[in-house]
C-alpha cells in the first residue's frame, strides 16, 4: 500500500492540472491579454499533446526502471507548471503547457504500470483502482479547490499543482522500489498492438469516455434547472458527488476485477453507463435527485476506467507501459471528442437532452465489447461471467 500512495498523488496532480484550467480561462485571458477562445487553446494543446505523447514516451522510457521513469516525468511536469505560472506572455504559456503535458502523459501510464509491477497478480485490480483513483478524485476535489485558489490568482493554482508534483516525487523516491520490467525486444513490446482485442478495448475506451464527457463537459448547463434558485455552491456539490462516485467506482471495479472475469465487469459497467446517461433528462430538474443520479453515474464511469486498463494489462503485462500509454491517449481523445460533440449537439436539441447522444455512444461501446467477447473462441460464455470466478480475471 505504501508505495502506491505517491503514485495516486502523482495522478491526482495530473488530473487537477488537466481539468482545472478550463475554469480559469477568463482570468487567464485577461492577464495574458488574449481572448477567451485563445486562452482555451491552452486546454486544447495540453489534451492533444498528452494524447499524442503518451504512447510514444511510454515506449521510449519503457527500458528504464519504473521509479526512474516516474521521477523524470514528474520533474518535467513540475518544471512545466512553474514556467506556466511565471509566463509573462501567451506564447510562453502555450509552450509551457506542451512541456507540462509531456510530463503528464508519462506519469499516468508509468504510475499504472508500476502499480502492476509491484503488486501480486491477485491484487492488481485493486492496486490500479487506487492509482487511477487519484486521477478521478481530482475531478471531485482538485478541480473545485483549484478554482477556489484560482479565484484569488490563477497562477497560484499552477504553483499548487507544482507543489503536488514535488510531494509525489519525494514520495516516489522515498517509498517506491526500483522496478525493472522483463527485458523484451521492441517487436515483442509492440506485438499486442496487432491483436484485435487490444484495438477493440482502446476503441471502447474512446467511445465510452466520449459519451460521459458529452454530458460532463456541460454539466453546469445540464443541471441548471436543479441549481438555479438554490445555494451558490450547488453546482460544486454536484461535481463533488459525481467525482466521489467515480472514485467509488474505481474501488468497486478494482475489487470485482480481481474476483470476476473482466469482460463481465466491463459489460456491466457499460450497460449501467448507457442507462444512467439515457435517463439523465429525467434526473436533472431537482437538486437532490440530480445529486443521487450524478453519484451513481460517476460510479459507472469510474468502473469503466479501471476495468478497461485491467483488461489491457491481462493481455500483455510486459507491454503494460505501451498499452497504458495508448489507453491514456484514448481517454483524453474521448474527453476532447465528448466536449466537441456536446457543443454542436446543442444546436439541434436542448442541453438537458445531451444524455441521449451520450447514451448512444455508450451503447455502441457496449455492443462492440459484446461482439469482441463472442468473437474470442477462448472466452467463456459471457453469461458465466458472474457465476464462475476466474483466477486470472479473464
């Protein structure tokens, strides 16, 4: 447990950095003397750099032991945030966000692969849940706290994120053992990419994340009827319960993935996501109902994130850094796709109905997963997924 906590703190810092900037755009735009759309490119370039760099850097750093790779990534991440906080111009801030994203891209995949390497196979699901939980907990705590700090000065938020990175680096250096993955050739490391199952899992991750973030990106507008006329912190409360649900879903999925076939857990999470998104128009007009719905919806999101990564690691543990890097790319591309879809979708339907196209994406992800399970002759029938626990979780 002890070595996993700094890994969770590192992913918490990455998640806070990735999502908090969106709430600071007006202040950033005014300070750097650019328009809000231009300031928004700081968020876009961070997400795109992370998506592109994650698999590339994971491959380049895979020969290093996991502790050294994580230390290097955290140093780049810290330096990038410090430069952003000190940037006097928009151009320098933009370049600093690219540097920061390069460090962030390596942190998530390296932390997850390190957790796999230092944990016994029967506990890998729970270990990954704890590490990934840092990333998802950032949406519940990091984002609101970052915005609160940023209301004083947006640069303070970047200093706070850099401080989290420093704390994580100290923790990794003090508690994490030196972990070297089995020596394999580049061809062997990339071999899983030729498997249809790997590509299917990555496509499903992209689809389901796009579905969730079609709604989450615009959650303030979606729940406006529930929060208008209530107390000022009502929108933050909805974000908090959603993030708490995601964190809980991480832990639940980690436990189930260690006990049950991962395919069955994945399908259960995807079906639940589809239903929760589909009924969202009925859930967002009353604050209490919206909070309960958001907590359960967040749980399904958190379950999907963990079980998809767990399935990738089961396929090829030695290639975990590359596969988890690709999975990070799929997650952030899905986040960007969801935000991009949700905006134009509001031209032809009410914002409260965004859950319907989101549910369609989640349903497609479910169908693809079911088809992949039936196409694999080595896979036991899906109906046995919850009746016969498997030692491998497959």
